[in-house]
C-alpha cells in the first residue's frame, strides 16, 4: 500500500518505540513517588517536558501532558466556559464541538476562498464580553497556514486570550509560541511520528486554564492522574527527532508534493488544488477532483493500493461533507469531491509517481 494520509496519523519512528520500551523497562515507577527508586521516572518525565518545550519555544513549566490533541483543545476552551468565544469556522471538531458545549455563545470567523481566516474577520466577530479567540495554526484538511501572529496582536490589544491548535503543524514547521503570541497552544504526538494517546497543552506563564480532569496535583495541578510515562517519553523523543532535521524534511516534502500536484494536473483534467494562493504545510494538499465523490475515489484508490482521505479522519465515515470545504465557499457537490493527500518521512518519489498513474486510471475510467 502507498500511504498518503499522514495528516490523519503518522507511523511511529523506530527511535520513539525504543525510547518507550526503555522507559517501560527502566522507569516504570510512579514519578510522583518520593523514594529514590522513582528518580529514573522523574528524570524521564523532566526530559520529555524539556524536549516538548524546546519544540515550540516554551519553558518546561509551561507544558502540561495530556491524552492527545482533543483533550488539550477541550481544556483550552474552558477559559471561555459559560461566556462568548470567537472560533474560526475551519477548526477541528475537537475545538468546534467543545466550544459549542462549553461556551454560552460562539461566533464563527469565516475563511476566504483559499481557506485563510483573516485578522479582520476575527476582529469583526469580537464583542466586549469575548473571553477567548481560537484559531488553528495550520488546517488539518487543506494544510493552509493561518495568520496567527497577526490575530494574536488583535487579541493582545483587546486583552483576550488566544488559543492556537497547532496539532497539524507542530513537528512539521517551526513553531515558536512567543513569535506567534499564543497564550495557549496544543499539539499531539501521533501527528509527527510519535505515539497515539499523548499530547501537550502549552499555557503561557501568567495565564490560568482550569483543569479538565480533577483528582491529584499532577502536571502542576493542571491535569490529574498518574502520567502515562512511556507515551510521554515517546512524545519527547519524537519532538527531539523533529527538531533535528525539520527544515530539510519540510523542503523535501514540499518539493515532492508540488511535483505530484503538477503531475495530477496533467493527468487528470479539471483537478484543482484548494488554498493555492495561501501558504501551506509542506506535506498536505486538498484536491478538488472531477466526477467521483471522495467516498467513491477513496474506495477505488484503496482497491488499487493507494490510501488517501476525504478530509479529517475522525469524520471520514460521516455522510456530511467537510465543514472546512463548505466554509471556503465550495458547493456541497464540489466539497463532496475533494480528496486530501498528505505525505511524510516515509514517502518516496517513486510512491508518488505510482500514485499519480493510479489516480489517472481511476479518474479516467
């Protein structure tokens, strides 16, 4: 199979697996225990916290480990509990659905035709009682990068906290919480070759975020429960790996994907890249394709050995078309024909050549 759905999840790096195995073998004690035997567990937890902090330009004290991006996003939205929040219309379901449940009122800021939410759109949605702004760094369905720093400047002027879902971006492009101006930021390990079931919540010093899970005082009181240390150690290892060659890998993926998109344009008349006029992640592309619905195309490609998606993996089995594509102004019929192609560290040029040939056959049948 040719796997072209890295935006859904990535294969776990072998070095991450080794670190997790080492942690389970050597650091199995509870890091909260006071006796000296738990020292190895405490050191492993501290090292992972430092590594994740370094990935996003934070301090270790600003990092809280969670069960993943969805939990982190849900906790971030608690800042606006019972009040008004401004949320971009293209957010992941873990933000949109959490906001609808947690906040008393939510105003959606719409994107332009390229899938970019402008600072002006966010400013127009603000009210005197707005408690939180939530805008993702890069969209998980189109790869389009959002102008978070400019939106953060507006948030600072209005003294409104800014939450940034960086789940799709972290580990793939440089993320600096200070340059972005984010007060709260979220990431997830399985999006950059780390394990599933672990993520992190960045909370800028001086910002208060209520705990989502109550109990003991773990994670500086922000997240109760004994830490999932093997997964956390894996997340830390993935963060270290991502930092070592991020720019080189991003350039490689961007060149491969650009060439693939150009090839699809030649082989499949009518194919169009969404967000073409906006900055995008190096490895993610949403393609509006002719004739076939994404459901039909995914099945046909899968039968021929190519794995792609129609958008967010968590919504891939739902009948409704993507809210992201609809928010960009696509008709329901067009939105239903979009496929997402996303590549990663294991993607080779020959894989994309083969995939382009197969896609040509599928769409010209």
